[in-house]
C-alpha cells in the first residue's frame, strides 16, 4: 500500500510537471504561428495509450506509456527525436527554423517559464491554505546535538547557533542549508556564558555535510513515549517518561546517544536515566541494529513549530520570496554538482530518490510543496547549456542574436547527438547512485 501511495503521488506530480512544461513550448509556438506536430504526455515509443487529432488541427495529442517525460514536437526543429527528414524540404513559413532567433528563444524557454509560474502559483495556494511552519531558532532551548563530525568542526553539544556570516538565524533548519549551499561557514555560537566563533573548512567537511544527514540537530532529551510489547527492553526496568541522558557513563544529546548505541550493537549497556528528577542506572539490551526498541515522541511534541499565516495581500509577495529562495537553492545545488572538489555528484539521484521523498500517506500539503520544488528543479536543470536540453537550444539562439549568424544544421544535429550522450551519462550516474544507495 505504501508503494502504491508514493508511486501515485510521483506519477501525478510528473504528469502535472510535464504537461505544464510542454504547454509552455506549445503556447509560444502557437503565438508565433509555428506548427506543432505532436503534443504528448509521456513517451509513446512504439505505441500510445491514447491519441487524438481534432479536425482542422495540425497537432496530434496523446498519452504515451513510458512516464519518463513528454514532448512537444515542433515542426522544423532539430530535437531529441532526431527527425532530420523535415530538413530536406525547403523551409516553410510555419516552421521553427524560419522564425527569428528571438521568437525561437522564447519558444525554447517556454517550458522553463511555465514551470516557474507553476511553482509560484502552487506556493500561493499552499501559503493561502496552510500557511508556513518552521522551527524557530529561539525555541531550540536545549541547544544543538552534534555527531562526531560536527564536534570535529568545532560545534559542541548544547551550543546555540546565533548567527552565520553575521546574519541571525531565524529558522533552525536553515543552518545546514546556509552552510552547505551558500558556503557560509563563519558561525557564532553561544556556549554557556560565552560567545564563540568557529569557521570550519568547507571543502574538508562538505562530503559529510551532504551525505551524513543532519550533523547537528535540536538537542532534545531521548524520552521514552512507549515501550512496545515486542521490545527487547520490555522488562528491563525502563518506564514511559524516562529520559536517557547517557550510555555507559558517557553523556550527551540525542545524536550522541544514538552514536553510542550504534557502537554497542548487540550488547548490554548501562543507560543513565532521569526519572522524575531522580538519576538512575538501568541495564538494557541494544539490538543488532543499534536500537533499544522504544518509541520516542516526535520532535514537534517537544519543540513547538512556529506557525505563520498570511492574509490575501501578504500571500503573493510571500510566495514570490519562497519561489525566489528555492530557485537560488537549486542554482547552488547545480553549482555544487559541477564542482568536482565537493564530490556532491555522488548524491545525484534518479526517479528512485524522487519517489522516496513522498510521504507514505497522502498529504496534500506535502504533495504540493514537493511538486513546486520539482517544478523549480525541472526549470533550472532545463536551463543547463546542454544541446539536448532547452538551455542548449536557447544558447544557440542567443549566439545567433549576438553574432548575427545562425549555426549550420549539420552542426546542430551533431550537437544534439553529443547532448543526448551527455544526458544518458548523467542519467546512468543518477541511477547508479540510487542502486548503490537504496538497493545494494
């Protein structure tokens, strides 16, 4: 059931994103009176699930069987279909190749433009219906919990992050984003009664920051909410409400305790427990997975989320700011991927990674937020100057506008082939990363 729910959300998101993207190309093509031969949701390699051509229309509409994208086949254009037969005949006034460069540029950027508008209007709807929520940095009253790498970077358990590069932290979850994406590494911390500044080496730690999950998290007590009947510690003497403060005499926050449990897999340990202000030592078993098999409260049960609601006048600029920030984040991610020193190309994922970000229960707020995020990601990735992508076609149109000379058709065909090879290699990398991460 979980697979069906997540797969359904992925399929619906892809359908919306592809439809809107191709509609952008179609819209500008029709504005400039360019004939569109086909408009398809998904690919129809070999056969189509549905096809329809209205009377007195030049366009065949359809739904393919392969949900890996879609296409808008524009007459007189060299695209991924590699249909060069149309180039043998004399250019016609309704063809893409006969239009001025600025019109061709808009046709090629139509998909990107529509995806950005889609993301913006989704954010308008989400903020209007549900508002926004975040963990206010001021509410992280216990400070931060650090993993071993964060400790090496200079953080300490219990620190409170005040500012990064001189800018105060409002949303706690922005801390890692600002460090990873924006390379803001000058961090001001409150440590007891002192203000401490650290500045870790970005390139030394970026690989762990990207691949290691949350290297800092809100410090919350590892409090027992429930002990299942199947737990190996059902009769150990642990009780609901106990707070685990340490393992084998070593104390720390929730991340440190999990790290210690992981180091003691399949053994008996002494848990340092706080029960109604009384400190106790209790013998407990650690499973082979490094867990004590208890249920903990959700972080929101300990640290409240700040809710932000918007009026009808506030929601439009707020959605614009949200979209702008997501675009900026995505551009930074692309920069990181193409910076070999960061090794973040190892984190590139395929449809498997996208599938896994959806909730295993249907949540419309989460669904629309993910769809908006993917719409921006699709827009930004399509702007890459790779010939098989919209950005590659746009690059040649801009070249023509600047130098006032059109690239030859043979060059464009070769460039398209090179672009397709690059895309296949990128997709192979993404799929390989996912197989290593999620299957092997």
